[in-house]
C-alpha cells in the first residue's frame, strides 16, 4: 500500500493525530472516545487510517491493553510538544476576545455537584455563552491531569499537593439524621457509640472503602464504624432511604437543610456534629489557566458568598 507523507497536514490528519494522542495518553480506546465525544469504532477507524497513511504501527492492541510501539511513543512525545504550542497559540488569540471561549472539563464530587455546580453554573453559562462546560460527577480520586480535566472539586483535606486550590465557601458541618418514624421505633442515640445498636446507612467512598463516621464535641473526637444492613455509594440515595425510615444517614447538613426545616428528618447527636474543611476548586499550576476557568471561579465564589449572606 502506498504511503502518503504527512508533509502537508489536512484537517483529517490533525484529527487523526489528536485521536491517536488521546488513546496513547489514556491507554484506552473507550476512555479516549468518551473524552473526544466520538464512538469507539470511529476512534479506532481514525487511528487505523493514520497507521495506514504512515505505513507503521503506532499502537499494540490486545483485548485488555493498549500500549504504544516505539514509533508510537516517539510520535506521542513530539505531538505533546506540538499540540501544546497550538493550544497556547489559540489561548493567546482568545485572550484578545472580549469574553472567554472554549471548553472546560470538570471532575466534581457528588456533594460539590449538588451544592455548588447545580446552583451556580446556570449564571456562568448565561454570562459566558461561548464557553462549553463538561462535568463528570465522580467521588473517586482521579488524576485530573492524566484524565484530561481542566479542574476538579474536592473537599479541602483531599486536594492533591502541587495544585492551585481555591476555597469555595466556608467549612462544612456533618450531621447524622433520621426520620421521625425511625426515631419513634428506636431509642435515639445519646453517644456516638450508641449507633452500634442502630441501623446505619453505610456509605462506600470513591476509594472503595466504607466510610467511618466522625464525631466531635469540643476536644473529644470519635470515629465510629457504623453498622448497617444497607450500604450505598451516593449521598442522595442515603438521604432518600433515611426519609423512608430505613435508618440513620450521615451527610453534609447543607444536603438535608430542607428536610430538617420541614421536619422530615431530625439530627441525632447534634452536639457531636463535626465541622470539616470546605470544598475547593483545584487545577494544575504548571499549565496555563484555561479560558473561562477564572471567570467560573469568580461566579462560583460570588454566588456562594451571596447565598451565605442570605442564609447565614
């Protein structure tokens, strides 16, 4: 098969090179396809076309792994430099515009998605219609750089080092809550250890472990391995189960404020409710700040500060 040299890059050449670069970085056709917003079959076709035009195999594929060949690794290294230059050139041009443009990819924990993004993102997209925002809600700790995200939202005590971290709001209060029906049938706990005789709605964290409930009263700090018949992986379901009388849930007070006000849920061990670090937006400091990220930070902080003034 004749090989066409890529001395003059066409639009399809650039697209195929970008597709290859995504697969080589993620080591996965599936992850790269999601990142690029195309089907896995279309991505595989792009890489195959590139290999045929170059006349050399770039990736070794098995049913379980994807790894670059020597030629592929060398090409990926050069492309990293080339695409970075292109990206920075486009950023320089965009800075001459009156408003930011482009795409922001965010990796957000579920509490941050419900308490911050859902409330304040509508204002941002209204102010900056040329910025597209893609949000992945994930309680797992991921490497936002290698996964291709521009920024992440995490609790302050879990933000990785060497990142720029921006605090969004104040410290957060954690509470144990149950429905009046559940508490009517059980003796309410007076001490954290009393939870061992209750039905607790366990939570599996993004790291795969079952979360241990933390309580603090003054200098007295206790950690309880709360027992329960039900274990969930998202706060929303735990709250719904608590509302249904299935047990005691442990969550951020802000997630259940509405139910506490209308009496659907009640706080147990209220004098033991701890206050923990706030949610932070973080991004890599060694890269240029993407178009729109600074504006997003400003909108989020302003919205949260206004919300706290209205509901102190």
